[in-house]
């Protein structure tokens, strides 16, 4: 049984529709990352689930019960925000205790509950500090501890790592999955950082244009993106794209780029004549091929564990190749041939943007 169910959920402000007809089911203990750009309605979705805003229409169920008439404090939901939202006049311990006191828990259990989550999040040594005395990392952990204090069924995290420094963000990406699984809560985690989404999620729900355009495991989102838009959201460097047409001859299905015939999977033969956008992940570009697409190395950029090449064909098409740092790297100005590995090459319908199944 799903712990959280959303059915045909819509939210509008006057004539402006944020989203219309969202469906989502999350199991007990599952971590679902809501991923999308600014203004797509990610935070509003969390606020609807928490009960601080009302949906225009649709159903929200927690633990099998419709929560439409249940007050926020009685929904079994904990929430942490990107700006920490700590009460400045309270100590860290008092901040963590607020959801327990709102439920009328006796003081002995409040103290024990605060101690439990503070130890879990390694902030038990700063419980008497006020927020202004805490580092950003300690503030972030205090906000998370407050969300966890009442042992919620549902944990809503609104981009909680956005306002911490890069080092802490990296460390928390490694640590958060363990902490969240220990909590036992069903987690909805909002972020605009695709690396964060890939690191934390059991499933990623990509929100765009007022709907979930894909909902799948991190691996599937990356290797089998539903649309060109999704493909562009995940990956650094971003996916290479070029417009072309699927053709079939005696040698099989292929596309043509810069006058060069490039074979594609045989299954694409069913789409012969179709105008498509070719998408190639930079790591799928093989620059050691003896033949293929002729290109010049325009620039070489070392990026620690990888080196990125900017390549250009004779027709002016530019594309990127991402090589392991251990690989032999050609110099800028040199010429080479490139081929594209099937596992990182996709064809998208040029009009709809939907990925063709090869």
C-alpha cells in the first residue's frame, strides 16, 4: 500500500494554472525527488500535501486516508525549507521541539525526542545554541531535525541544501540517504540540482509544463529520457543535439550529419523518413574511432576526473566529448574521427520532443 497518494491534483490562482491533474503514489520509506526548474510548482506541491494551501481540485491521501479536512499539524507530515526557517529567539533544542509541543506531547517525551534526532544528525553538542550561533550546516541539520522530531509518516524537504556551501552540499548528498532511510518516513525531496536528484532518489518525478513528464529511477531518467527536455535537464556537460532525418538503405538504418552517414539501431528503420533530433551524451562520443564523423578539436578543458573536448565538423556543427582523465587527450587544433555509442545516443521526434524507442 502506498503511504502517499495524489490523484488528479490541480492548483490554480485565478486563471493561472500551476499544474492540472498530477498523479503520484509513493510507498512507505520511499524517497521520491520532485525535480524541475524555477516556477514549475514544486514548492506549491509540498505546501498542498502539508495542508498549508488548499488544492483547486483532486485528492491527497496519507496512509490511505483523505486528508482534505485534516489540519496540517495532524497530517503526520514534517517539512524542512531551503531557508531553514528557524525561530531566531529559540535555541536549537527549542526549535526542534516545536512540532512535538504542537501535538501536546508531554515534556519528558519532548526532551527524549529532541535528544534522539539531535544525536542522529550529530548536533547534540549545539542544542543550547541560538540560530545565529550556528553554522549553515548546523542550521540545516537543525531544520531537518525539527522536521523529523515528531516521527512523521511523510517528510517534505524543500531544496534543503540550496543555501549551504558546496563542500557541505557534497557531504550531505552522501549522508542524507542513510539519515532519511533511518527515519522510515516516505520522503518527497524538491531540488533543481540534477546531481542531488540522482544521488538521493529511489525515483525521480520530473515536473514541467504543469505535469510530470517522466517518473522513473535515476538510471532510467538518464539512460532512457522520455523527452528531449528531460534529456537536457540531466547531465553535465549537457547532451549534444543535431537535427537530422532517419533513412534506410541496404546497409540499414542511419542518419546523416555533416555529409557523413552514421548508423543507428536497426529498430529505428520503422521510422524511416522521420524528422528527428539526434541526442548524444558527451561520454558516448568515441574520439578514437578510425573513421566516422570528421571533426577538429577546438578546445580542451580539463575537469578533474574528466576532460571535455569541444569539437567542430566541417559544416560548423559543434559538439562535446567527455573523456576519462586517464584517456589519451588530443591537442587543440588536431583532427580526428568520432563515433557515437548506442547506449548514449537517442533519437527524439522533432515536433513532439518524445524519444523514439530503438
